């Protein structure tokens, strides 16, 4: 068995033992894989994320030690980072940089907010996130149909589920780990509902222009009155589906239990030089959980 094959086999066994998996892409700004998309205007953030995941896991597998004496032990949690693409943030330059994070939630558990913030802070070795925007999970198609027929704001329909998550958003501000918090794709009615209820108000609302040519006038007016910053984005409604992540795990690690993996969150961060618009770094942190294990683990004695 070749060295590469041995590393791939050990990676498969390690993944087979774990039930949580975290992947940090590192800085993808100057990444060669992205150069192939430079002139492809159809490139989506989902495409970018999948390329980043593949690059990170290949880097991890290449770095696995095949030394029986120092062989890694099986763990319940695996946290990997693309070491080849890491761009440290100089603590002396931190105040000259702005760290913004968009957090794509894949389920409605409030504790994911704190976990995601901790992961970003740990991977980037910082003390604070300057702005955190939360993108709530995609609603089932049946719910969307009901809302279209009744003209009810999506936020009004899900406000009881949004409140516990927003309380966690407020908590990370209270702890000093986040300075400003915001939301994604809220219409005027939904933004007003959340704004009126929240103790710490959303200061940012990021709007998709994929399906419309302009921001609604009522949303612009309300945001101006309440001092909510309006930003735009081109992200798809679901940046990473469970099915796509399962296919990725099966393909990249040959995991026989890949169909039980589900992503918990995807945190996309960008670091900009303040007042200059220069991008210092950009990357993704993805966390997933396995719902159950189909076996009791595998034997390490394959050498």
C-alpha cells in the first residue's frame, strides 16, 4: 500500500470514529483553486464553499502521520484547518482590521450561535468579531407555500423560533465577543417585529438581490428611521444542503456512514483593512454532526 493510500485509509478510520467534524478552509483569497473560477460569473458561494472543503480535507489527509509510534488516536471530534492557507491576524494590527462573519444556520438550536462564535475566535486567534450576521435555516417548501398564499412575513411565522436564537446573539454581544449583530433577508414587517421585541436591536440587514432588482421602498424607509444598515448579498437560499455535505464526506473520506452527517453551521468570515477596502483574508468554517454511528468503530491494525 502506498503512503498516500495509507493516509487515506487512516483518514477514513478516524472519520469513522468521530461524531463531530469541523473544517476551516484557511484564507481562500489567493487560493489557486479559485483562479479557475476567476472569469466564471456563474460561480456561487456554494461552489466556493465546496472547493474550500475539498482543499482543506486534502491538506489534512496529506499531513496525517503514518508512524505506528505516533499514530493519532481515534476521537469523537475532529477539527481540521488548511494549514497551507492560514493567514494569521497580527494582534498589533487588529484595531486596523474589521472582522465580519455571516453565520448560516442549518438548524434551529440556539446553542449553535455560541459554538460558532467560539470556533471563529479560536481558528482566527482573535478576541472579538466586529459584526455577526445570522442567516436562519431554510423553511420547508410547505411553509413557503402557506406564506405566499397568506402574505404573512416569514419572520412573523417563525418569530417564536427566532427569539431563542436572537437571545444567544445578544448573549455574545454581552460577553464582549461580538460588537454588532444583524440578520439576513428580513422584509420590513419582519425586521420591525424583531426590532420591537429585541433588547439588542439588529443593526444590519443583508438583502438578497438574486430575485429582485431593487430593495423595497418600505424596507429602505424603516431601516433609515431605525438606523439599520442595509447590505446586499448573492448567496443561495441554502449554501450547503445535508445531501451535498454527505456526498462530500463519502467522496473525500470514503466514510461508510456518510448519510448520517448533517451540517450544523457554516461561518463565512472576511477581514478588511478599515477605511481602505483592502481584503486581508476570507474563509469558511464548517461544523457538522453525525446523527448516529452504524458500527462500534474500526480497528487500527491495518498496517
